[in-house]
C-alpha cells in the first residue's frame, strides 16, 4: 500500500504503510522492530534480517557494508513485517531462516518470486 501523509492510522516507512493500533498513537513514540526479506538483483537470492531502522539497514546492504550480501548487490525489499516487541521479531527472523520458514516464505511470496 503506498504511503500517504493524511492517513491517521498508519505510519509510512520506506514506501510501505503499516497499521498502527490506536493505543500506540496516543502521543507516545512507537518503536517498530522490522523483520525483512530482500532479494538480490544479481542472482535472485533471498536474505532474511531484523532491524529497528529498515531504511538504514537496506542502505548498509546496498553500500556493501554487510559481508554476506556485498557480492550480490543491489538488493530490493520484497517482504516486511513490523513488531512492537523485539523478542517476537527476533523469534520470527529465526523461524524464517529455518527450512520450514524458507518453505513458508516461498509459498507466501510465490507470485513476487516469479516476477
């Protein structure tokens, strides 16, 4: 969903909109933990990661400052999940890196991965 400055119930982050529950919009700063999947333009390889600042983290991947992704630049985001609890986000990241998690990702993103 494209971002909009007038949308009162979502936050805009790196071109994506996220629903923010009412109790988080009561004047408090919202910290979002992001689990992301990026895809290499070079060989279509997927990389799963976790961050508190997705925009900056994607920049580090594309600037070549991450050893494991440096050789496969540039990277594009294809999947993001936001969490308000860091433990939940880290648990999800670990799951997506397992064989079952990779299988689930390929099933969920089959149309995206075919394009």
